C-alpha cells in the first residue's frame, strides 16, 4: 500500500503544469467557500453582539397598561409580578437592565435642533452598554449627574455641541402631554454596533422617567442579559410560563398583538402608543428574544449561506469535470505503463487505487492551499479598520469585519471535496483497472 | 513434467466484422532451465503465443499449462499472482516506469508481492542484480537518462528480481542496434546459467536464434519446426 501511495504521489509531479492548474482550481473553490462561510459566520456573531447591545440584552420584557382614559401605554406596571417571575430563572441572568424610552423627541441647542430617541438607563447596571459605546468627548464620569445625556457623534455634530454643554429636549409623556427637560451633555460617543439610522441618546432613567410621567422607580422595558446566549429561547419560555400564572400575556391574545417583534424593532421611533382593541386590567406582558428580533437578519444570513453553497457546488462541479477529463487523459497516456505494471504483477485494485490516491492528493493539496489563502484573506479582511461613522456599522464589530473560521465547517468542506473527487475519478480509475493487459501493452503511447 | 506445455492452442482475434486466426493449433513443451527462442517472420504469431504463455492473454481454444496448472482455471487475481511469482517480463520497448530510478524500477515487482523479506537482504539482492547487469553506477538515474541498451539491462534485472521460473522477452533486441542486441542476449544467457531461469524470447533475427538451445519456428500461426539440443 505504501508503494501505491508513493507512486501516486510521484505521478502528480509528472505533469507539473497540469497538476498545478487543477490544484489551483480546487484551491480557488475552497478559498471562496471558506471565505464566504467565515464571513457569514462572523456576520452572524457580529450581528448578535450588535443587536444585543442595541437592544440591551437577550430577552426583552415589555408591558402594556390601559389608562383610565382608554389609552394604551408601554409601561411595566405590576413590578412585583415581574420580579417574582424572574426569581426561578435568576441563575441564568447575568445583568438585568431596566429602561424607559422616549418617543421621537426634539433636542435643541441654541438655534439648532434635531430629532432623536432617548433611552432612560440605569448607568450602574448597564456595564455592557458602557463597553459598547466609545467615548469621543467627555467621559462616563459625568453620568453621575442625574441630568446627564450621552449623545451619538452624529447628533452632536448636527447640533455642534460639546461635552458640558446644556441642551433642551422636547418630548411627549406616556399619556401624550408635551414636556420639556434640560440636560447636560455628559459624553459624546460613537456606537460602532448601532444602526446608523437610529440616533439614540442615553439618559438617566430616573430623570427621563420623570419627564415621561412614569411613577417614581417606574420603567417601561426590562432587558435580560443572559449568561448563556444560547439559552434565550428556553429562558423566554420559562419567563412566559411564570408570568402567565398571575398576569396577562400579549402572546396569548393574538388579536391585539399584531406582530410584537415588528413593533419592538420599529417601535424605536414611535414610543409605542396604540389604540385599545379591548381594554384589560393590569399589565399585559410580552416576552421576546434576540432571535425574534434577528429573524430577518438570520434569514438573510441563511440566504447568503445558500448562495455561497451554490457557488461552491458550481465551482466544485467545474473542477470535478476538469479532474475527470484530466484522468481520462492520464488513462490514455499511461495505458502501456498500466499494462506493464499489471504484467509484472500489480492487482487491479491497486491500479485503481493509484488513480484514487493521485486525485485525492491533488484535491488535498489544492484544499490546503485554498485553506491557507482563506485564512490569510480572513486575517487581512479582518484587519481593515472602518471609519467610526461608517454606514456599515451594524455589520462591524469594533469597526472591523469579523470572520469566524469554523473547524467542523472546514472539515465538512474538505470531506465533500474528497468525496466528489472520488466520484469524479471513479470511472477513469475503473477503466484503468479493467484494461486488458495484452491490449494495454500493444498501445503506442 | 514439462515446465510449460501448450496443447492445441488457437487464438482468434476479432477484427471489425471479420476475425484474424493468429494461432491455428500450436502444441509444444518447454523444459525448465532452457534458453528458448521463438522465431518466425512478422505476423507469424510470436507475440500472441508469448502473451498466452505469459498469462496476459487467453487462448480462444486449447490449453496453456504452467507447472501443472491449467491457466484457464484461474481468476484474474490468481493469474496476476502467478505472473508476479512465476513469470518475469522483458519488453521490446523496455517499459520502465518513468518516475522511478534504476534501483526503484528493479525493486518495483518486489513491492507488489505479499511476502515481505528483510530490507537489507532485499537491498543486497538488488545491488547484486545491478552489478550483474553492469548498472551499479546508474543506480539513481531515471530511465530517460539511460541508453536503450542500458534500459533493457534494467528490464532484465527487473524481470529477475522476483526469482521467477520463467522470463519472457518479446523481441528484446528489436529496438537496439545489432551489437547491443547481441550483448543483451548474451546477458540473458548468462542469467539463464547463473539462476537456472528459463528464458523464452522471440526474435526474427537469425544470428540471435543460434544462441538458443531450443528453437521453435513459427509460420502463419503454426509450428514449422521445433528443435531442442
Ligand atoms: N489485437 C489484435 N487484434 C487483431 N489482430 C491481431 C491482434 N494482435 C495480433 N493480431 C494479428 O495476429 C497475427 C499475429 O500477430 P503477432 O503479433 O502475434 O505476430 P508477431 O509474430 O509477433 O509479429 P511481429 O514480428 O510483427 O511482432 C497478425 O496477423 C496480427 O495482425
Ligand atoms: Mg510481435
């Protein structure tokens, strides 16, 4: 067997140009697929991280309350129900973030004004958020001021404010009254993980809650940051089951749910007041997860993966046709040689195996080259730093494209490649093994 | 018992819609240790008969019996093993393996066998053969760096490496000039004496025929004369 492998290996070097050409074709296919897979896998993780920081966690609890006026507002009223429901899953939770959220508000500085969305956050809890935001001017220390506001660079540029400046914000309370508050710009940040079209500022939840007309200590959303991101759907289900015991769940009353996920992601601009369909008592909870929010993104990534798989199969097919033709040629070129080694006493299966090994070595060499190139490509692609306000923000992690090379994925690609190689070379190999010795020896090649 | 016997052997090649009756009922025996020449004009059936003795082709009719074994009854795997263990081949076109050097070409048949003998003894044996055929300095050269005569000497060593009972050579001198050709036949004769190997070679060169101690003359697929002594 060793001898067969040795012969196969040497045979590759017989037609160097041809071998290099074929190997390059294999390498190209492998390069493309590994790069694309690395990109989509990286994209998925990047998006997860960015969505996590954008949404402020992995599992989101919303509440809706019907006011005496009949108006529905986003607010978590029955806080003790929620607190009780959280206790069985306390082990799973890394951070709990409570938030308030203004509707689209107007921020005014001097003669300039622009609109933005303001989240009320508890700065002591939001370690993750602080990690995501890059401070360009000012500092997070200034946030100890209850009236501090953190502005994205884009807004700050529009208003031409600097850290320390005072700004005015005009917003609607949860009941729809107009209200005005004054803030101090604590920090100007760039958020590489954020949608660039959402201009969100962050303020102290106590102060913002006050301006929004929430009760003291009140909040509108609770975001759970889990220890294990993969548990989000399990945790969400548990939480729903707990809440269901004592409260209404939006998921159980589909007639006025009308796609919570959609509302949640689009609700950034709207603050979320809708007209009542059927009034209810207390807080109607709803629990959504990062997966729900990311569904369209995941769908896009699936499509991307499918496209790259199709591309791989096309490239592979072309390469395999090339391989098949090459080995047909090899069969013709080596007919007399095959006759000789068969006469000398080589068994049919060994003749066939030489063909198999030769093709496998070619493919493996190509795959190895492709893999190395892909890893280099990923390293280079991942090293490019994009501008802080790049429109690609959501696709970037810390201003870089993230590539993730998955070992099982790469192994799978190589296994597929090798199997296809065997299929492609099977017919010429079989024909070589079945050559009639006398006929093979008589050929003129 | 004769080493090889052919009984009423026929070979008919299909050729398009017709047939070529290449061998038309040939019967002869070959004794162990003989230096046999199969002579005859072009197209007389020399190659066809050597192929059937060498088990790389089968008779259409009749039997080829080697050491008491009727080759008709063997499967391809067994025939391949028989070729490996009992037969050696020397070809008109040398047919060395281009990717292997002289040493490796000679060693090659040994690597195909089932029995693995001691590596050092194998090397000694191959070295001995290379010395015998006078190619020890060419050990690491590839076939395309050798002359025709040198190549055929590699082929002789390769044919002998498995210590076969029979070596078949189909016109081993046809691609060589007459001087070199004679040298090759002399060398084969020397090996025939040294190892007591039966050599059967075909030729249409009259001067070479004289070296043989058993000459079978063919004509039109039939034995014209058969003289041993
Ligand atoms: N594969 C084949 N198909 C058809 N006819 C063949 C085939 N091989 C040989 N023949 C025919 O059989 C006859 C004997 O051929 P063979 O090759 O045995 O002769 P030969 O004595 O070896 O001739 P040469 O000295 O030219 O090598 C010839 O007429 C030849 O044309
Ligand atoms: Mg012939």
